C-alpha cells in the first residue's frame, strides 16, 4: 500500500511492459495537474533507433528542471537513466510507483495491446509502429511479448531490492490497489483545493 505522508508531486512509474505504466502515468498527471513524460518516447527515436543516451538524459533532466513543482514520468530505462529520476537524487522523484500485476494479467494486456496496435497500425512515437512481423521473433529485443515474459522476474527482483534498500516505493499489487490509489490521489487533491 502507499506510504503515509504528504502526497508526492514527482512520481516515476515503473513495471513490466504491459503493466499499464503509460495509461496510469497519464491518469496520475491529470489528477495532480502536472506534466507527463513517457520515457519510451525519449529513449526511442524514429525508425526504432535508440536515441543517444546523453541526448535522452538531457531531455529528461530538462523536463525535471522545468517542472520542479511536480511531474509524472513512466517507463523503466533504469540502466540508461543512471539514477537521474530516482528518489533521493536532486530533482528526482518523491516516490516510485511500482505497478505489479500478476504475470497472467501482464501477458494478457501486452498480447491484446500488441495485436491491436499491429492490426490498426497505431503510431507510438516518432512514426514508430509495432509490426506484426515481430510477433514470431524469438529474440526478446525484437518481440515485445517475449520481452514482457522474460523481463517480468527481473523487474520483480529489481523492485524488491529497491524496497529492501529503503527507496520510497508505492507498491500497487493489482488493479484494485491501482484504482484505490488513484481514488486517494483524487480525494487528496479535492481536500487540498477546499
């Protein structure tokens, strides 16, 4: 459950691919009235090429500096961020939000989302679209469904390690906890505005 204390205004949302990070990020940013940054849009460039890590970090750093009173960033990219948005760092998150759905839920979501995007040719960022041809590739780097499956345990372990290290983590286990947390943010905002 969310920790007690003042409502955080700078949040980094993490979780396995398909856990709903971006949808939740948009919702939270709307509730808090703060800007939202999707890290996938920062680290991926046109043609599914990775943006230069220094350039990407500069974009993230500028976003945090331009919004000191609050922001929401969603996405993992932990190794390339070099701790940039971590709680406890200057300008970093007040807390990390770990969206931790059961693997079966994550896989259902990532499969249905991937099929929908592939069939409808939905643009993600910078002209990039998920391609149906990737669905049968074995390499997780080329197949988001395999990526979600193979990265699930790594994300779980990394986040448990962060909790053990004392990082401020809002651990949301399943959709009921996600919904309850969103409701508490909205209620807190209404209380503050009264």
